[in-house]
């Protein structure tokens, strides 16, 4: 993971898309990453959000524990980047998650 003091290092974008936590210690760190576009940050956060939802489903099925803080941080960071979320729109899956159309665009 990268620390706050190592911002000048290049991000492995492929790795960040597959496993955001391996490149960022928190969603807030991703928010402040200057080497990524807004669109890349949103996509990484969406994937991170899906992973956090899957962990939550696994916990519901007795396969570990999740405290929900990470998911809250991801959603808050997405709201900052996009100007808000329409949480009425979510895929009809057990994991839930955010539909692409739920992301509002800042004007």
C-alpha cells in the first residue's frame, strides 16, 4: 500500500482496478491522487464499492465480519467526486452496489 507521503510514486492502474486496497490505504487517499483522472478514480471506487458489498454479503452468510466503515468511506468519496448519488438506483443483485446511472455528474 502507498502511504500519504509517497504520492509522487506512479500508481499501477491495472492493479488499482483489480484490487484498490493494494494501491490505496483509503478511499480518501485515492481522492487526492493527482496521477489519476476523475473518471479513473470513479471507476476504481465503483470496483472497490462492489468488493466491499461482496464482503458484506459473505459476512451475512457467516463467512467473516465486516464493520461497514470502508463501504461508507467509498460512498462518501464517490459523492464528493460526482456531486451526489442516486441510491434508489442499484442493481438487482444480492451484492447491491451502485448502478452506473446512479452516479450524478457535477455541473
